[in-house]
């Protein structure tokens, strides 16, 4: 039995985005020899994750090759969510700030 099972669409492709925890993690891409990154995982800049690796959810990883260096805490999730919402809000307000030249 595979570790993860992915539901294909009518064209035989694995959808890239979605919210169906039975089939895949939210907002992840699955490719050949994929690296599976669990929900709320944080991967440090410059970190090397070998092919076919699994990064557990809610873990912070870094290094060459990667090692688990910590746990994602609620404060990390809150800051990450705040940052994403900030970009959404800025994008919504951007068109109103255009000026005719």
C-alpha cells in the first residue's frame, strides 16, 4: 500500500491544488521522484532535500542534507497566515493606487 494515494482527474493528471486531505496535502505539487512536504512544514533556504524524501508536517527542516531542526508552533502559523493575508490585501488595493500619466 503506497504512503500517499493521489486521485487523478479525467485526463489522468494529478491536480496541483486542492483541499482533499484523503488524497493529498493542501497546495502541493507532486512530480516524478517527488519530495513530499507535509502541511505547515517550513524548509530553510538553501536546504537540500533528496529525491523521494518525506518532510513531516509541522516540522522545520534545514541543512545539507536536510534534518529536522524544530517544530512549527502556533506563533509560526499565525505569522505565516498574517503574511499571506497581507499580500492578498495589498494586491486587492493595488489597482486603486494607479495614476494616469
